């Protein structure tokens, strides 16, 4: 019985010639994924393989439903060559982007097209087993509603905030209850292979591949939400550092205050420049007598969420706008430090606070000009995220696709 590519890919017993063929098939898929449709001659030149070998690889991948012959194309002379390319619906990938009070889930096909998206599904992220069980239930429910055959869903990318080691599948900030990696726990409950990733890195990758980036190779993505995350792209690749934790930008000690950060230390950037900080400041100002056009229906200040303050600002609430400007200036001071260090081509502002657009961007830009070296920042563009809420799910889908199929 003939073994399919996916069976070979997931087998631990593939060695010798079979292993080499799997690697060559990955190279063919990678070429199609990154370049588009191609002829046998194109593949021979790019992969430095003979025509008979490329033909054999294409025959196998066509048999497995991954590749399709799209027919003849025009030629300058001689016989017209056939054009080959990926079959979009041959494989699918799920991206799960976990926020503090909801999750976004999306399904993409082999050619990076989003097929189905469910945004802002109510969910509260708590570091307990009940929250983990609810997360699994929501993912399973999403899969049940799909018309896509389950066997064609090759993997799930799950984004979480905090310290994630994507190579081992461990999360050290949430759901660290067992010796077993969180990715394995999720796999056992859902029944599909799971890849864990830090949310800011995944959002950065989504924006880099399918968002506002237009040729830049050195990019910083700021995830401005309840906390502050940073995704670093260096020469077109995500930068992880030695253990995978690079980008803990929110915990740079920039302020001399007595506010204890979620990390347990004092003076972190997050204590004065995050969604948590904005929510705390808003409540303090209202308690001190400042007026606002927004109050929760319950009349209880403790019920105010970050999303409520963002909505208030976008409806011209003066207090919300004033505090977002203060948060923006503090952020700009930190971003100026990043620009001085990395000299990036582009800085992208994303996450929930980016939804306030100019209210957050203008004070950030002003602070960058004030605190960074002019010779450095004049080469750095500042842009808002193009993908918004979908940056995380697109990034998660692309990362799991690339890792599972070893695509570049």
C-alpha cells in the first residue's frame, strides 16, 4: 500500500531514501507556497534537480491531492510546458488567538486564504483548569461547525500571552499545571496536533506576511493590549532569543514608581503604558471626581473594562482621550528606546489600543521624536496594523502551516 505524504511526514520511522524524498517534497511545496505556480523546468532550476526526479515528486504530490496540473502555458518555442501549483483545499490550519475577555478563531487553507473566521467569542482568560477546559470546548465547537473534513485539518496554532517556548510547547505564564507541555495537553483534548506561540510574535508574523509590511525586512510589532507585547522580525524572520522569550518589552524598568507589575517587579513599562494601566488610571480619575460620559450600566466602576474605555474614546469622551494620550507618551518613550537599539525600518502599532488610531499614534510619534536619536528615527516608519483583530489568527495559521510542512 502506497504511503501518502502526510503519513510520511508524521512517521518517526522514515529514513534513508524515503526521508530524502519527504524533504524534497517539502522543498517543492515551499516553492509553490512562496513563489506561486511553476513549470517542471522552473522547479529543476530552483531545486537543482533533474526533470525525471521533479516529475516523480509532482506525480506523488498530485496523487496525494496537494498539487494540481493547471494545464499548458504559452511557450516561446517547442512544446508548451504544463503549469503546476498547490491545491488550496487539500489541507487546512486553525489559528486560535486568545485575548483577556474573548478569543478569535480562524481556518485557513494551504494557500493562506482565510476560509472561516469567528471573532470575539466570549471567554475570560484565567490561570486555572476551568479556563483551560472552556478554551478546549470553544475550539472543539468551532471545529464541529466546519464543513471541512476533520482529517484535512493538519494542525492548530494557539496564541497565548507571556512566556512561551514554542519549540517545547510549554507556557510558563498560563496553564502551567503539569509537567507535560501545554501543547500536548491541548492535543490530547482536541485530537489535532497543536503548536503553541506567544501572541505578539504570532501577530507580528501575520502582519509581516499579509498586512501593512511592504518589503521591509526589519520590523517591530507592538501588541498594545492589556499588557504590552513585542514581536521582532529581523531579516524577514521572527527573532526568539536563546529560550524563545525575546520581546518582553513591557517589563523594561523605565519608571521610578511603587506600582507592582504583573511580573512581580516595580517600575515596568506596563505599569504606566498598558491597557491595565489605562484602566487603573481611568478608575482613579473618576473616583477623584473627574467627569466622563461613560459609566457601565451597573453603575459600578469595577465593571469597567479596557474595551469600554476604548469605545468611550472613539465616542469623544474627553477623559478617555486624555488618558490614552498619556499612555501614548509613555509608550513612545519606550519605543524610542527600541528604535535606538534596533534601528528598524518599520514599527507597527497593533492590539486593542491601536483601535483608538490617532489618539494613541500622535502622542507616541511625538514622544519618539522627543526621546530617540533623530538620525535613527528618520529611517523608521510608524504605521498602524492593517489586519487588526485578524493579525493573530492569520499569523497562527501561517506559522503552523510552515512548521508542520517545514515551509520557509
